[in-house]
C-alpha cells in the first residue's frame, strides 16, 4: 500500500497556490509477476487558477475544480526491462461533489489562519468523469 501527497505549499523557494495545487493518492498494489503489476488507487486532485487573491474568475484563466476518482493501472516491463508501459483508467466526479473547496479551506485555515480559498464558488459544475491514460517510460 502507498500513500502520496503533493501540494504546492511545499514548492521551493516560495509556496504557491496556482494551477495544480494538491493531490492525495492511496494506492493498493495487487500481486505482481516479474514483468506485470496491477494497482488500484483512490485519488483526489484540486486545480486553481493563476491568482487566488481575487474572488472573481479571471477571463481565460484555468477554471477551479476538484476531482475524486477510483483508478486501476497496469504496468508492464518490456524489452528486457528497458521500457515500462502504463495503462490506466479512472471513474469519479468533478466539481463541488469532489469537495475540493472544503479541503482547500481547511488547509488554508491551518497554514495561514484564513478559511477562504477564493474561486471555489465559481468552479466547474459537478459531473461524472471517465479518464484513460497511456504512458511509455524508457530507462536511460
């Protein structure tokens, strides 16, 4: 089992709160062979605009939203271990139902003493999401 946390509060040299701002992932690895492994993951991601100090959305800026999804991934090593192929798929929700506003406000209250993260009231509407991905990694 693996737990990972990404947050731009850890950004060096100065923390930010822009674009992709936070990710939490709990991954469970299934039994693997030497060349193939499977895993399931529960993941939550939050996305902000470029400027979080203005409560009004900025025209042309990235929309605020959050995603909550369940993913499955298959990783396979090929070419004698020199190439890894990842295929993944996830289903979940995006928008208010993913509860990004509540989580971001909680983080802001603990880190800054502020309980308002701007932009969440103008985030993308709630909707189901389905995502597919493919990655090829080469060992150099």
